[in-house]
C-alpha cells in the first residue's frame, strides 16, 4: 500500500512545484515587461533617428515647416516621451496596440501577419539544432578520441564565434548562387503563388542556417555532459551487470545528460531570437524579427515596443519551460528558482 501511495505523493508534489513556479514567474514577468517597454520608449527618444523623416521619406525636403510641425503633432511626437508611453500602455491594456508608422498599418496586423512565419522559422531551426546536437554529441562522446570526436570538437569551437549573418551569406553563396540548389530569399519564387511546396523550399536554407548557428554550443554540451554521465556510479553499475555498451549509453547515461541539456536550450533562447533577426534580414523572410530592424531605424515606438515585448516574453517563456522540464525529468531539482 505504501509503495502505491508514495509515487502518487511524489507526482502531486511535483505538480504543485510546477504550478508554484509558473505562478511566481508570471508575477515577476509583469514588472520585467513593463520596464523593458519603458526602456524601449526612452531609448527610442534618445535615438538620432527622427521618426518624422521616416514618415515623410524623400518628401521631407518638399514639405514646409508648418506641415512638418502639424504632422509631428498629429503623430504625438511633440509630446514628452513618458506621456507617449502612458498612452501606448493604456491602449495595450485595452487591446489597441497602435499604428506602425514604418509599416503604415495597425501593429496588430503587422504581428498577426508576420508572427506565424517567425515561429515557423525559429521552431524549425531549433528542432534541427536539437536533433543534430543529440545525435552528433552522443556519437562523439561514445567514440571519444576518434576522428569524429576530434572533428566535432574542432568544428564546434570554430563555429561558436561565427555570427549567423556570416553563415547565411556563405550558405547563399554556396547553395543558391554556386550550386543553384535552393532559392536565395523570400517565401516564394517571383511570380509564384504561396503554397506549401514553395514555402518549404524557401525555408530549408534559413532554417538550416539558424539551426547550425545554435548547434555548436548544444553539441559540445551534449558531448561533455555525456562524458561526465558515463563515469557515474549507476552507469558503471550497469556495465558491471553485463549490459551492452549501447544500452548503457542510451538508457543509463544519456537520460542523465539530458537534464543540463534541457536547461541549456532555455538559456539559448535569447541567442535564438537574435539569430532569427539576422537570418530573417539576410533571407528577406517576412517575420516579426526582420521588422525589428525597420522599426528601430524609424524609431517606430508602437511597433518597436510590441516586438521587444514579444522577444522578452519568448526569453522568459523559454527559461520557464526549461525549468519546468527539469522538474518533470528529475524531481530532485530544487524548485525555489
């Protein structure tokens, strides 16, 4: 009877720990998001870019001073930055995200049109990086000292410092311009209609670049964690019981190495967001990440603030999911963070 009750109690305590962790992180996320959005308005106000020049474009040279002043007042650019922030925040709580000056459309439309493409690119790139890292890192640790291990270690350390946009330009030069295997940019070929086949074909190169840019840290981490796990007592005990090396590695050592790997994935979310911005810009991928550059150059307060909040929320969510996964994978993990 006791053996049946004990797992139930452990499952209940784990569920309570996860719930408590989620509630605390949500409470802390509110002031963090508020401070980040305020910081965006303050930085945009200090930016050397004048939003009125972005709004007018080349027509600014033909506009009179009175017209420029009138448009500046209509856009609210003549009011103090804190007043503009409060107006934006009030609209945010009421569901009105404002109008993007750089995109010339409501911010809600910009986000809803572009967010699915960013999620597709980032999700595919992260999935490729995770699968590749688990396979290659496991084989490298399993065959420690072999040619594959040496190649993986050397290549991993070499790629750690290469920015994603450099990988993107190299990939375009080789696979698009050189070999002609894959399209250069966009969602579809010129004149083609939007379809699954076209999107998948255009997704291959940017997703692969984003995945490769994230893979070095993950591969090296899996390799090192697995090497450490292979020396632990329960793994040596499995060997002593006569189990095959494949079973020892995959069933005993690898699950132990997965716990720090999951935590690392959560910690890599900020780099994933930054990489997505660069990759989308190079490949002209129509996601929200590429809109960050346009909004920043135009000092587009409403759009820039919302995009920054989305990026911050993605980082906080990634960290939360990693901690939740750690608790579910190992109930011994402390839940006081």
